[in-house]
């Protein structure tokens, strides 16, 4: 399983926490018809579709970008000890899989300079914090954590109405520790790393682009989950908060990077997860770098 990519003057590491048949693909992509699934079954299975139950196989992972200036973590995955009662695979788990992947990349928690959270769903903020003596503290002691201000305010309002464990365990402790920077979704960190507004999946979701002078690599967050959505960008996931905006964002993103040298690093595509976007009829495909 490839976990390292050298792109220009940067090195990108995949930190995989889990990869499995997440849920029935027609539940996850509600507009997917049985006929369309059957037309695409041959190329989806077995990497992106588990034939047992037709479950969409998703990878849950982070990316670390080592630039000449900083070590940047894009999304912090599921985390340990977090409350996910509806997801038994995630609920209060205590494994070392993600931390071992960080170590294998030659890094420790003190080496991360910035954490970019593309949005604030629980499987993208989990390792923001760790449990120590009953308290949630920042996992990366020297890092600044970048949240979209609009995204944060949306979820804070929702949390005040009905408590959200991801906010309580993985986001608010970062705010309270004064480690957060609330930014716009087009914020530029430096000459190598910048954010791209990609709304739709959530209120102010962003992607992350990296590379000096050009987008040598881009990190999708949750603007796309399955390779089937590349071929048919109008297929929304059930988790897209604003479906029309999500479909428009997805197609614009794929058009932008189609037939370019940009390495597209998808958060949930099956391993090896990263490749180049190519046109496929009226849609697109990802040609993986293996």
C-alpha cells in the first residue's frame, strides 16, 4: 500500500486509520439506481465496492504535507476514545494504527506545525485532541489549528441546540486552549499552502492546495467520497448538507484539475487514494499513482 508521494519540493504521507466496507453504496449515494450500479460494478469491485452487501469501501485517513517551511496535517481522522455510538468501528477505540502511521512517516506529534480541518465532521477532527487524565488536550502541542470561521460558527450553533460529541471532544478544547485560527475558506498559509472554497458537503467546507506557484497537489476533504462520484459528479452522498451546491462544487473541482499534473489526494477513495484526474465520457476518473 503506497503511503508516500514526492511532489516537487514536498513530500506527502498518507496516514491510514481504517479502510473497510462502510455502508451499502445505494444508501450512501441515495440517487444511485440498481441499473447504474450494475453498469459500473465491474470496475468498482473489489477495491471500491465490497460485493458482500454492495458496501462502499471508504478509506479513513489524513495527509501530512512536508513543505520547505512546515509540516501540515490535512484532517485528523477519527481519533481514539471519541464518542461515536452509531459507528461501532470508531466508538471509543484505543488502537495505535494512526499514530503508528505518523511514526512510520518519520514524524511525532510535536513535529506538526499546522492542522487544516477541511470541515468539522467527527472523522476529520478526531486526532485534534487526545484524552489525558479525563481531559481533552491538543494532540499536537506546537500546532496551530485552522478552522473555517463560518464552518465553526455553524457547528457551534448546532452544538448549542443539541450537543455534538465531535465539537465537545475535538473542536472546543482547541478553541479553549487558544490553539485555533478561525479563517476564511480562501485563506493562504504561505507560498506553498492555501485553502480552496468547496462548499456543499458542509456550510463552508474547503479543500487544501499545496505547491509553490501552482497546485502541485490538492486534498479533497469530503467534496467527493467514492470514485463513482467522479464518473457521475451529480451523485451526492447522503451526508451532503447542501446537495445542489455539493454537486456543482464537485464538477467544478474535477474540471479544474482534469488533465493537469496536479496530484489529487482523496480523503476517502480506496488505497492508494491519490492520482490524476482524467476525463471519462461526461465525467471523470482518478488514475491512481501506484
